[in-house]
C-alpha cells in the first residue's frame, strides 16, 4: 500500500509539471500573436543585433508604407535596424515633402515596439508625417562614456538622421522635425531634443524616466554609465531633469505627460516644477493610467496633435 501511494504521488507530480508546461506555452503563444505587426519588403541586408536586445516579433511585411532599414553606424562599428513609416499620400506623388517624427521605444524593447501596438501607417497618413523608429536597444539614447558600442546620441542625431534625409522626401529643418518617446524613450527624446534644439523644434515625453538618479543601478543604466556609487557625477550629468537650467524659453515646443498611477509620476511632477521654476513654457498633463501600452497609445495621438500645430 505504501509503494502504491508513492507511485500515485509521483504520477500526480508528473501530470502537474506537464500541465504547467502547457499553460506556459499557451501564454507565450498568446503574447507572440498579439504583439506581431505587418512589416514591408526591403532589400536584404546583414543585421547585427546586440545581445542585450530582445528579438522583434514580426509577421511578413507587405504594406509598402512600412520600411525596415538597416543603417551602418561608423561610431559604433555595427549595423542598427530601424523602422520608417511614410504616409499613403507619400506613395502617390514623388514631389511632396513631409515633416518627421522620431518615436523612441522603452527599456527592453526594440524598433518594432510602436508598430506592434498601434497602426503607424494609418497615423502617418492621417497626420501627413513620416515616422522613424530607431532600435535604441538598452542604450538610454545617450553616448555611453564607458561603452563605445552604445553611442545612440550620435547615431540618432547624425547617422540615422542623415540616412533618412538622403533617402526620403523630408522637410529638413528643425521646425518640421520632432522627437518623442515612452519611458526610457521619454528620457531619450528630451535628452536628444534639449541637447540639439537646432535639430528638433518639438520634443515630448510619455511616462518618461526623466531622473535616472532615482533608478540607481537598475535597467542597465550602470552598464552605460558605470555603477552609481562610483560614478555619481556621470549619472547626474546624464539625467535629463538636470538639463532644465540650460534651456531657453520659447526655443522649442515641449509636451510631457504621465499617468497618475505610474511609478515615475513623482519624477515627472518634479520635472514639471523645474520647468516652471525656470520659466520654460511647456505642455504638461496627467490622466488616470499606469506604465502601460494602454496609456501610451492614447498619449501618442495627443503628442501628434501637438506637433501638427507647430509643423
């Protein structure tokens, strides 16, 4: 009887393990199918992806408005994959030029992030804009002082911008160039926008990690700047909230928003207060929401409405 009980227990354990595996596989499939997006035909180019970046989940791209482009970075000595989305009317004429909006993804994501959650082709046609989605990997969109393979400020402001302007019909002035992003990308958009007002007439942040000093040694920031305790000044210098004193009122059109349940709401309120203190005109808003795509999808249309008024 004792041996029979042991066999029954063993069998139950095996069944439980099998069921857990089935549940995990089912969940994984559901996530994959929900995050896939349509991607366009492009010329075959060798791609190099950093080990720290998740591989994007793609379906076959058939929409001619959507282009996956691989841009070689001389600064980083490697290739970076990006998404460029043009409005439908771009394909109907070879003369019209369009404003450009750079959309930056968040931590642990990639160049397909925005397209996987919203129909960028539809939005591009509605607003008459070209969208550029760089693969910022986990680089935080600045030039790392310790890792030469993560120089994303130079890549986006120079190398990728030059590629886009040489290969697409863009209006090449700051007034018709904007940049925004979510979370890590919110920090990056303000970092790049505020450090390069000659390039970006408008910039924005959604749920931005605008004060990396509060994220000590998390989200791989230490891989880009070194450990916080030993490199505190570098962390301070690379935190976008500390750029506020250098801004000039009226030089750029700025939009910032965050959800009231977001874990970064305190940092965003502090940034809003700092901008007010220094007399920098900006649009700031809060609404119910968490650090999630449900919130960011709604924020994007708000940012595009804002940019459209200034293009």
